[in-house]
C-alpha cells in the first residue's frame, strides 16, 4: 500500500469521528423531495454494489437535453424573475494566473451590487437586496475577499487541493484546505484525482474525498468531478455517487479549465444521481455547474433543469450554484432590455 493510501485511510477514519461530532449541527431539513424533508449530507459507508450497478442510457440523456433547450423559454416579467434568481445562485469567479488583489476587490464590489442601482430602480427590485451567493478565488486572495465582503452575507469560496489538476501529494492538498479554512473561507471547492475514476478505484476515491471533508470540518465542501475529463456519462454518474457517499455538500461539474466543461447531458446525469441518493438516504446534496455558462438563456436552462429534476427547494443558493465569470454581464443586459426595451453595450456592465 502506498504512502498516499495510508494517509487516505487514517484521514478517512478521522472523518468518521468528525461526522459524529458534527451530527447535532446537521439534524435539520435543508430541502424536500416529493414532500419528504431531507437532511444535510453527512455521508455513508462506501457501497460498492451501488456504484457498480450504476447505468446510464447515453442516447436517452442526450435526447432529453436536446428537448430541454428546444422548449419555448420564459418571457417578460417571468424571464426577469428567473434571471434575478440566477444572480442569487451565482458564484462570481476569478481564477486566472494574472489575478491581483485589486481585481478581486472589484469582483467583490460587483458581488455586493450585481445590478446597477439605476437598473434596480427601473425594475422596482431595489428593496430585494439582490446579491450573488459567493465569490470564488484562489487561497492567496481569501483574506482580501473576506475584507471586501464583510457584513454582506456573500460567502468566500476557495479552490483547493491542487486546483485544477489535483495531482499534488495528498498531504499538500489536505494542508491547502486547512489553510483556507483557517483563513476564513466559508466554502472549499476540491478537485478529485480523475485517475481513480478511470481505474475504477472507488475505495481510493472515497477515501480521498473523505479526507478532504475531514479537513473542511463544518465548512461546506464542493467536489469538482472534472466531467470533461471523465470520458463517459457512466463515469460521471459513478463519481457523483462516490463523492456523495464520502460526504460532499455539493457536486460540481468542472474546474472551468477543461476543454469541455458544464454540459446539459452531464447535468441531467448528476442531478438524477442526487435525486436517487436523496431517495435512498434521506440526505440532500447541492449541484453546481461551472465553466462555459455565459448567456442569460443558459442560466435559465440550468435553473429549469433543477426545478424539473429536483424541485423548487433546490432553486436557491443553499442547494444550487452557477459557477461563472462572464455570465452576469449578459444577465444585466437582458434585464435592461426588459426594463427599457433596448439592449445596452457590453462595456456598460463590467464584471471586474
């Protein structure tokens, strides 16, 4: 057994103890499915029979995705309402090699006031306190974001575990999580080792994610599957199930750095895995598509999927996120068109 595998085991054992200590905090309903109240996910022992029995009808999923986007979309005030909801479920993200503290501060300013005040007044929503759910940054900028967002209720999420490849040694990845938690990050986005999925090493994948969860403690953990790298929808479904068993609070499609990021077929597979997990365990897991979501129409497509597959209780920031960097600008343009009948120039809606 390798040194990494030994670390997986010892950290997974510690995670089981942490789950017991945190049990009282989790005993509350966070969502409903078919009228049944669901608890926050606390994980479960790895069930290899469940994982091996996972099947996906790829052609059926692709047909479902095609029919989903072909439907007539919502219009007028209903469209505006859906777009406002999309903003409240958004993780504004900057994960570039040339990020600076000033860029992060500008992004946080946009997170605090995602819609221009003049437009808010035209829409009559100035009293709703519309803001995004979180700002997602590298660990280096966690403290900068926390100071910029103090008192707003907007969370700071840190990408971790050797993002985006996730190939650094386990001890370094776990230490990275702990540093971000100690710095004050309220959410941690972790990256799995994709090779575990390719090789069908489900125990290793489970132990890795359980170790990450133990390091996160009470902080919410979003598990990035890197679906564009996983080759098949069956791999996506299996990785989703293992991540949820290991204690994921959210499962997330992509890092945004893969050639293929969030796609609707992947979304259907992951949301149905969430639904089956909820039916079997009574525990709810959130969903975050990320990467390549750039238009207002796409945000409505994803929200509609959540409503149809998981129900209205998932259509809020506690259970659903849109990972995006350029999406907000297009949503603002659509809202301005609704308010004035005219599309504004893109430069009037800078992000950061």
